[in-house]
């Protein structure tokens, strides 16, 4: 639902170009025609995203939006990534998320790995999972304890990871582990990333996992992983060109989180838009007191407020994405838009469910899916409280 008119291509605007409008419309048509019917069928039974849908997304180029053209990707920016993400999330947030398994996991690859792996990732034929969080570490990346100890020409890895979505079906896992013992006085050192190849549907010897019982974010499984003397060739250490930099791994992870947070803002906006559009349609169909409930001011004002909040968050997202594409550091701004959009998304989808009344509290309508998934956006990629800490640390001296 577009409330702001799209100007003719002859009228220059900061964000709405003819090419970007075409990309958005292409993604919107695909999402509503291919993704939404699958989501409505499979999410209620916690089914997984079908392989044929993933292949269709690969053919559309969605897994390679950020991958350079020389490696088979589209070579576009964070702005276009967010445009596509919003449209996919409007249909099913899990599909808006799975595209990050190609776009977001090439950091630290060597030139040879980029040449071999990125073309497959761009087509969606080689997708990864990211193992960062632990039982006692999440946004506090410097607190991770999973240990990778070099023994001869192998790393021996021991520890636990949490919230590793798609770990079972992925072709590889990017693992964040510590190559030196944890030292509270030097917490940021020794954190490195590792490339773990695997077969979809199984884990290598030395890795075991249990799926997390989630209330939403269906379409794929999220895992708790255990590493027990898992052996990995030393050459699978990522970012070997930064071998002498003991904080390279930490910086690589935090850079990736900024992109992930803007991506989450786009997912949040897509979910909120889904709630709004479903509520507008339902309010015009549902009748009470011999008239559609859309005639009542209480409902009309809810819808107006929902739409205004969505537009405000989208405008900020456009600004942050455009700044990032221009080379501006946007760590704090990424936290701002992630915080505002995720809080907005839960609020808007909750109002959408309220407009549906009792029908909204059933699985007969997709609005409950939008609501459940929107609730997650306030938690993953750093909770709302973490985002407020990041923002406040930029504005105020850090407490002693």
C-alpha cells in the first residue's frame, strides 16, 4: 500500500528512481503471487520454505542483491536490498530473511573463495547459516566463549551456539569463535570467523544440534548447536589476510550487524504493511450495526495512525540505507531505525489484529502471523534495549 505518490521519472527525487521503482514492483509481484499463498498454507502447520520457492527466488536474483556483478550478483546497494526485503516480508518474513543467507555471509572470504563461492550464493545454490550467539553471549560479541584451538594444521572447536537459524539445511556455517582464552581485560581480541562446509540436512561429526521450539518465524528451523572436539582445517579460518590483527574478527561481526539491523527494519516495515493492508481490507468487509466497521471513527483513526507510523519508519530507513551506500558510517543510525521500526511493527500488527476482533485471534487469518513475527523483530539482531544502549552511548559518556 503506497500512500505517497510515485513521481514521474522526469522529476528527480532523492530515493524514488525509475530503476528502484521497477525493482520494488518486481519484488512485490513475486511476493504476492509466489510467496504469500505458500506462507498462508505452510506457516500454520510450521512447514518449511519449499526448495522450489528458494530456486525461484534465486532466479529472481534475490540472493545476490549485494554481491558484485563480477561474481554473478546484481551489484546493488543496501537501499535495493531493503526494497526487496520489505516486499518479501509483507508476504512472509522468513522469505525476507533467507535472502541474507546469500547476501550477508561473504565477509572475510579470500579472493579464491569469492571467485568460487559467491556465484553459487548469488543464485541461491549455496546458502549459509551464521553461528554467533551463545547461552551467555549475544549482542555482547566480546563475551563469546566458544573456543577454536589450533592444533597442528587443524582447529579443534568446543562450545555451544544458540539461535542458529537454517543450520540444518545450510551448505555452510560461518562460526564466530575465540582463538585465544577469554580475558576480561582484553575481551575484543582473538575473535575470529570460520567457514564450515556441510551437507544440507545433516551436521558434520563433532557438531550436534537441537531445534528451538519457536512461537513464530516458521518456514525454517532455528538451532542450538554443540561443538565437541570438532576438527576444521586451519585454512578454513576466514580473513586470513588480517592474520596479525587480533580484533579483525570482532570488527567484521559488528560491521555485519549494522547491515543486519537495517535489513531488520525493512522486515519490520513489511510486516507492519501486511497488518495494515489486511486490516484495511477486513474493516471494509466486516459489518456491525448495519455498516462496515471502516465507517467508525475509532477504526479509521487506528488505520490512519498505523499508516503514518509505517511511512515515518520507511523514510528513515531510506535515509540510513542511502547513507550507507554512500560510504557513511551508520552504526548508530542503523540501531535507531531498527529500534523504531521493530517497535512500530509490533504495535501496528497488534492494532491490525484488534481490528479483526475475535477473528484475528485465530489461525484463519494471516494477521496473527504478522503479529507473531513482528514480535521477534524487537529481539533478534539485538534487542530494543541493546539498540537504545548503542544510541545513548553515542550521545552520552559511557558510565564507569
